[in-house]
C-alpha cells in the first residue's frame, strides 16, 4: 500500500511540475513575442520610410472591405504584415482615402509604370466608395499609364473596379457574376409571439420600416414600394457605370435573368465565353499567360519570382507639408450611439468633442463632416448637430460629404451644414423616428414567475418584467411625435422650406442622392473632392491641406493589436473561436457591430435609424 501511495503521490507531483513547466513555457513565449513586436514597432516608427518603390507596377491587392474609417488603424495591419506575416483576412478594413491617395501619388511616381488590380480578396465597398476609387483609377489611366485587371472570377464589387482597367483578363473557367442587388432582413414577430414577448412600438413615418421586424413576418407594401425604388436606382447606376467604362450598351452589361439564361444555354453554360462575347472582359487567359504578359510589361523581380510590383500595402504615401490653412475632416462612420466611440460606431460624445476641437483650433479654416451612417440615437445625433451648428456660427464653413449612407440620424447631423454634397448612389433621407420597448411579463407568467410591487406613480412602475403602463405608452408616443416634428423643423430650416413641404418627402422615405437632389435635401451631386473644394471656396482658401481628425493608436495599443493580429494568423481556425474578445476573429467583431438593436442606448429610447440602408448585397 505504501508503494502504491508513493506512486500516486509521485504521479501527481510530476504532473503538477509538468503543468507548471507548460504554463511558464507558454507565458515566456508570449513575453518573447511581446518584446519582439515592441522592438519591431519601435524600429519601424524610428526608421525613415523607404524613399522609392521598386520600378514596376502598383499592385492593388486589396484584402477585405473598403470603408471611410477603419475600426483598426491601418498602421496596425501594416505592422502585423511586415513584422509577423499575418495572413490575409477578408474582413480586414481598408481606408478609402488611403487607397485613393496611393493611386494618386502613383500617378506621378516615375517608378510606378502601371497598376495591376488583383481583386480576388476584395470583399466589397459601398457604391460611392468604389466610384471614388474608380475616379482615381481613371485619372491614373489619363496620365498615360496602363491599368490591368486579372482574376479567376469577378463578383459584382470586384468587377465594378475592374471595369476601370484598360484591359481585363479572365480565366477560361471563370465568370463575371452580375446578378443584381437585393436586400434581406429577418422578421421575427411569430418568434416573439411564441416566446410571449410583448413588443411596444412607437413611430412616426409611413415608410419607417426599422421596426417592422418586431411587428411583422414580412415587408409591408409601403416599405416594399419605397425600397424597390431606391435599390432599382442603385442597380441602374451600377450598370450605367459599367457600360460607360466598357463602352457597351447597358442591356449588354446585364440583359436580365431570362436574357442571361438564354445566352448561356446557347453557349452550353460557358460563363467565360459569355463574358468575352459580351465585351465584359478583353481576353480569356490562364495564369501563366497573364504572368508572361505582366512580366513583359513591368519586368522580372528575382526576389519575388514574379513580375516587378509594389503592393499597395507596402507603398509609402508621403504626407503633404502642413504649410497652409487646414480643412478638418471629421468622420461619422457607422451607427450613431450615445457615449464614446467604439469600433465601427459613431460615439456622440467623441464626435461632438472632435467638432468642438476643430471649431476652437485657429489653424482650422473649414470643416468637412464625412457622413456614412444609417443613423441611430436621437440624443447622440442632436449632440453632434448642436456642435456642428456652433462651428458654423463661429464663421467656419461646414460642408457635409455623404458617403454610401447618410440616412435618418445621419441626415439629422447633416442639417447644420452650409452645403451638402452627396453621391448619386448615396442613400439618404429616411426622416422619421421610432422607439421600441420589449417586456417579458407573459413569458415569465407562462413558467410561473410573477412580478409585483408598489410605486408612487405609474410612470415609476416600468420594468422589463411588467406590462408597460398605458401612461408610459402615451408619453413615449408623444415623445416620438415631438422628436419627429423637431426633425422636420430642423430640415425645413436647413433647406429653406416649410415643415409641411418636408413632411411630404419625409415619413421615413429613403432616397438616393439623385432623388434627394431633386427633392432639395442636398445641394449638389459629387464626391469627397467636390466637398473639399466647396469648403475651400467658402473659406476663401487658395491653398490648403486636409487634417483628418481621428485618434492615432498609442505605442502600447499598436503592440497589443499587432500581437492579436499575428496570434490570430498563426492559430488554426478552429481554435480562433475560443480566443477572448481582444483576440477574437474579426468576423465576430463585425457581427457584433451589425447587431443593430442590441447596442442602441438612447436614454429616451428614441431612434432615427434606417434598417435596410446598409443591407444591400
């Protein structure tokens, strides 16, 4: 027995030592990784940027999505790529303005002799963003330098950018997947009924469809009619741009579902031949053939064993000297929430503070507010609007540049502007307000749980576990109606119209930029460049520089974010799901950001939000 006892004690003793060794080994590995990343970042920041790229092409190998303001600084992604070789991530966010600046600098860079679009990892962007990149590509082409696009296949976003190229290659087994746009939302009235959840809806606006998932199992006829209009216009804008770039008829770009099916039947289902016959691409070629053509055009790089190129992620964009008046560029990118900014969302306090700082900065001569938001909290939207109105009152011109969306609260914060510029494909308007309060008293009752108590007033007796008192319901509806009247009054004053005129085009109706221009909701159609030019004109600036008002990550933030990027890349995908929040996969973060209702935090439960504006695919 004594021998068995010694054996068991020894087993546990050595097992404990082994566990301690493994624990210390892992901790030491992370410590070494932390030191290496820190030293690498310090060397990267302290060493001067490379002066010139290798002579050859600029490779636009955009990975992930393009947005106005990435949730994570592009510097972090670049450091992760350079220091630890982090793998590509199709949910990576890229700055629209960084991409455009790189293309424009390359236009005048004697070492860049052309552009190659390799878009297989490009996951998309809103249409105005792609139009802006396309504008830069056309400027590059007009300088006399060629633009080539290569791909095994192209989805709609990839092909939109590829259409700006001088020449498009497609694999003989590939396809150009043009099929149209659609919106899809989940409706869960029946689910809420089965769960015995009581949903109390308060809204103003015939077309304010953001609450419909709570009260319907399908789209209302009014919402269907309104959404069909704007999504049809987006599709026509898409087709029109492709047709102009390829110099073919719009019908040739997309002949409709039946026309496409008939053509493919004649070709035996050969999608690549269909694309070539309809001039969607210029040549069907294997990768080896394309490589040979690119080597002939740009030369051979022995180190890369490929044609000579510089990736857009390695291309250093030189910052212009700040020797003239500044135009502050402030972003409202994402859903508008109360409090501080979080990744992918607009913090009312943060954005208002940025506008205030720009207003009080003597070097700032004008402000461009870049809005790409479906709206959100009424309280946060009003906080931003008030600060923007104060900036305009201080004689600093304010111009709003609308991106893919500037709807509901996104339009609310735009109202104080001296001038509003929208893209023809911007989704804006959606002037309406709603409130949602869910209670679960019936669900609890069904399982034998009840709530009771005393209150000095029905207004105090509000709880998720109790029926919402009628007095509270009436007050909520009055608050929503008051907010709506406030909204249309702000718009009327801004657009120099009567509230009655605004009410006719409001009611939660979503408009494209071109319709908004016709209805007087925006001043002109254009892009970010046009908004900047207007701000300079209003401020009477002959020369200026742009000051992008956004927080730069600190050294410690860059170290830990670089580690998270690298650790994610090195671990098997199956293990990434078990990482804690700071290291979790980007898909989980984006999913949380898209949980539109879960993060709403308006103190009065009032929201100006467009549910379908960001759901086009």
